[in-house]
C-alpha cells in the first residue's frame, strides 16, 4: 500500500494552473477609449501637440527597453563566461547557463499623459469597459 504524499504531481500542478488561469481570465475587463476632439482650431492644434509629445514618450520608452535588453544580455553573457572560466570540470561547465533577458516598453504613462493632455485641450474621452 502506498503512503499518502503531500506533493502534487506534474499533472495535478498543470490542472491547478489551468483552472487558475481560467478564473483569472474570467474576471478580466478590457477598457477602450472613444476620443472626441474639440470643435475649435485652437483645441485641435493643442491635440496635435499632445500627439507629438506622446510619440516622443513612446520613442523614449522603446529606447529604454532596448537599452535594458542590451545591458541584460551583456551581463548574462559575462556571468556565463565567468561561470565557464571558474568551472573545475566538464560536469561543472555543463551547469553554466545564460540567463534569459526580456524587456518591453512600458507605455502606460505615455497613454495616460496623452489622455490628460487631450482633455485639457477641450477634448472628451468616453471610457468603455468591456467584460
């Protein structure tokens, strides 16, 4: 007779993870925005300036993410080579690995600033939540 164990099998962990993901997605709400520009030429010009500032912000975020990615990759390669140099055997060398790097742009601030600017120029934004 087998003794009961307190550890979960891989299959059980996978099923629990799947149910957790389904529960998480079931509670998700997506938000979209409807933009209504102001009627005046001055207001529309103001919004054009907001768009320019947003594009600069997006460009800065892309550059930041690329920089972070490059730094991470350099660090991972350096750590990997250091591990190989300090390995005393082939077995130890096989345990060396390169860390994965992933960096993405975080544009939420750019979008929030743009919406604030849009409204300050006299525009109206309707926020629509969809489940």
